C-alpha cells in the first residue's frame, strides 16, 4: 500500500502519542517503497492510524452500534489510532468512545461550520438523546483525550483524514459515508494512494454496493481487476441476524487489514507533478 503517514498543520486541543506502531501489513509496507507517487500522503511521518467513516446517527439496528463499538475496541486494544469525523453523535460517537475506553489515541476532524453550529446534524431522530447530545465541544467532558482538528471545509476534512491514516474502514452510514468511501476508492483506482479500504457488511448493509459494482463491471464501466479495491467483511451468514449482533466485527476488520494485498494498478499517473508558477502548465515528456 502507499506510505502510511501522519500530518499535522492545524491547531489541536490535545495531542497524545502511542509509542509502538504496528504496520498495516508487510505487503503494504513493501508497496509503499516501490510506489513513490502518493501525493495525498507523501513526505509525512509514518502512522498506523485507521480512518473510520460512519454515520452521525445510531441507526435502527442494535447490530450497527455493536459493530461500531467492536471496531473502536479492537483499534484501541491493537494500539492503532482512530481518525474519524469528530463529535460524540451517532456511530461516530460509539466508535470513538469505545477506542477511548481502551486507552486509544483518537483524532476527530471537524469543519469549523459544524463546530460553530453545535455539531453535525443527525439525519434521523433519536428520542432517547439527552439535551445537547452530539455537540462538537472542544475538550468535551469525558472526551478530553480526543485530539480535535478544526478545518475550513468538507474537502479539507476528507484530505486531512486521509493524510493521517494508513487504511480506511466503513461502517453503516448515509450519503456522507457513501461519498467518503467512494472517494477513497476512486483515489485508489487512480493511484493517488494505495491503502486498504474495508467495509463492515453488518446485516448485509453494503450488499447493494457490491451488487452495483458487479453491475458496473458487467456494463463495462469498471475494470474487473478493480473489484478488489474494496474488501468486504461479511461476518456470519446474511440470514443469521442474531449472530451479527454479537459478532466481533472489529477483530474481523483488523484481520482483513493485516492480510490485505494491493490491487492491480490500472493507472500510472504521477500525482507529485504540479503546475509551475502562477498557473503555468508543465510540459510532461
């Protein structure tokens, strides 16, 4: 995979360091030294952090929350820092809270507009939420260990999360989660990075996406080799809903990360190339 790097250029409220990094995988580290053109991550310090994309809502199935808790717990116990979208709302709050409970290093990346508005809005109602639930509060009580990075836009948020992580894991979510996952998949296809992308398929949540990818391959829009750009963690059989609630999705996701193999590269763009001066194009020979 591409080099695993951390990046820090924004003011933070708290910084915590984990001393013993764990490589994403041996094959991933080899790939990082054979591919030197990963513009998203090039030139930063190595990291073992995992970016998690998920909902700011809890969802209607208990299994969704259990999967988020399982993932956060596994990351914390493995000494892998968590990078997520910030705040304490929905599955984002569950996964970050579980990682914190295990002494994990947690970084939340939040656009300033959301901080100013009091937090990311839930897309569904949570009747049991206490007053002020989900607000993005710097150094929030009980979550003081979270390193909060405030950026200016959604685009910066995604870039910052990618720079700080060596892998991406998707839990269930809505439009925002879909967009984040598919963007890093596109970056992988284009050679901007070479990092694992893992989807936790609890209650077959991502089965329609898998079917859509297969449809696009049959239609001639996705190269068959690129079906492997996403690793699906399927867990128990799709009809065993009770087993999905108790399954250790976090351990399964880390196993998928450790055994990940870099997919065949379809493009050879050099993403380190830049225009020269004030918008002048550079001729590439």
